[in-house]
C-alpha cells in the first residue's frame, strides 16, 4: 500500500547581505524550523550573497533560473523566501517560476492559524491574514490559483484569493467589530484585576524559550507545552503560590520572534495587552539558544514598541541543563534555572518574592482577633512576614509588604 505524502516539499530561498553571515545563517535555520512547524519538509536551501535584494526578483536572474530547475527536479510544492516579498516581487518571480511562492511572513501567519484555539485568537489570525492578502490581490495572476491550499493559506484565515477587494475589506470590518466586543469584555476584566489586591505577573519571551513549561511548574496549569515555535497563542492566566503563601497571578503570552509580521503585532496587541497592566514581567530566555543576544534584543524592542518597556522585569535564563558553557547574562536582575528542575523552580519562586518586595509598600497592622477573614486575605494577597498574637490587646500584630494601592492595608 502506497504511503500518502503528508507534507509539502519546500525550497527555501534567502539573500545573505554583506557582513551578516551569522545573522543570516541563524535566520535561515529558524525559517526551516518555521516550515517544519507548518507541516513542510525542506528539500533544498538556495542562497545568494548580495549587497541588497534584487528590486525585481529578490535574487538575481541567474539564481532564478537555478531555482526554477531545482523546483522542477525536486518536484517542490512550495518556495519560501526568507524575507517579506513585495507584491511586485511575487508577480515577477511567478512569471519565471511555476511553483507556489510565499514568504516568511506567510509561514508565520500559517502557524498562528493552525495554533489559535480561542474565538478571539482565530479572529485575530484571520484579520492578520486578510491584512496581508489585501495589498497583494492586484496583478497576481497565476499565483492566485497556486495559493489555493497548503502552507501560507490554511486555517481560519483561509479565503478565496479571487475574492474582490471590497469583500475582503467587509470581512475585515466585520472581524474588527467582533474583536472590539471581545476586547471591551477583556478590558473590563483587566480593570477589575488591576484594581484588585492581587499582584499580577506576565510571562514574556522569545518563542520556544520555555514559558509554558514554567507556567505549568509554577501553577500546575497543565497547559500545552512542546518544543516548537508558537506553542502558545491564547493568553492563559493562572494562580501561583509563593514560598510565603502569597498568591499571585501568572499570565502566559504568545512568543516573540524576529521579524514578527506587522499585521500580527497589530492583531495580537489585545493578546499582549493581558500583560500590559501587570505589576511585573518574567522575561524567559533560552540560555542555550545559539542566538541568545538576538532573542533578547527582539523581545526588548517589541516591549518598547508595545509601550511595556517601563514594567519592572525579572529575567529568567532557562534551560540551564542544556548549557555547554557558562552563560554571560546581559539583563539584570536575573536568575539561571532549568524549568524542569523542582529545586530550581523553588529558587525562582524565592527570586520572584525578592523582586516583588522592591515594588511593594511595607505595612504594620493590628488585626482584632475577630477579624480572621482579614488575616486570611493578608496571607493570600500580601507578603506576610511577621504575625504575633498579643494577649493584652487581643489582636494580631502583623508586618509585611503589600501591592501599592492595596485596600487590605488601609486601616
């Protein structure tokens, strides 16, 4: 019985610019990971050294001929370019090559389409895909029919690419209207949480840094975790108990990546907004990553773009167990752990408390013995450090640290 092929055969194409050998190699390797995550199999990698991409066909005409022959010889289904292609690039390349042509952005959008679980997540991906398709409708010719299926076109954002511009614009308007309703509900929930006495922590980091694993270890949340890009798309908030007994919330977010499509930054702003009002960020970094510096820079730049760079942050260098040499941290304060080591996770809990204390206000209170409910609240929502019962006054003398503005410590 003949095995049915379950993957697309993909040829990757990239331009290595002057003095960017390492960055290009890493980016090209990452593209292969992206392709595999989207269900493709890379059968060839074609690159060209140039000062800049060719304004007509991205790579030179000689390389285009080589690409055409290679695609025919390997019976490739898809050609993926490592950078965003302009509409004219696609049109010109498609006139010369008879294989489906997409770019890195479309592969990322495709993975998001495959992974989105919630209604909001699916709507956001669909909006991002339509935003990408819209300027590329005119003059696409043959590529329209080739883009009818497979990597770059699947999921909730799939649409007939022959559909006229007005219909797509109407779809986008409808999605935005639907998203604004969901966003308003999310905003109300966020304001309630912000105004509560609960200390909130957001998990951020480059994709595949180990955020979901860490969330599971700290909260027993049992969220989806796998060694793949963009394993988490929809925000998830769970309770986490610290060594003192204080309970905080932890919110996981979508992973950041180099060259994150502009459409996705816009479409996923509301997802990332779950972490906009947090009291502290845990920035998870894969300490074993080859391009660790690039990962850190990408996250810091995106935080600035999202207006979240002023939020206090503890950097968690993760995957200590995979290190072959001593890591040199560049972000402070930080802690080095393996999210799969229980002792390390306890070290992290203590480090979180230490950093939280710097952001909180010290309090001393006398709690009457008939106010056990108040005492329970203080244990759960503040860092309670001292509790003594005074027989004479029949009250508890308590001392600790509370979130700024907490109503629990206002006598």
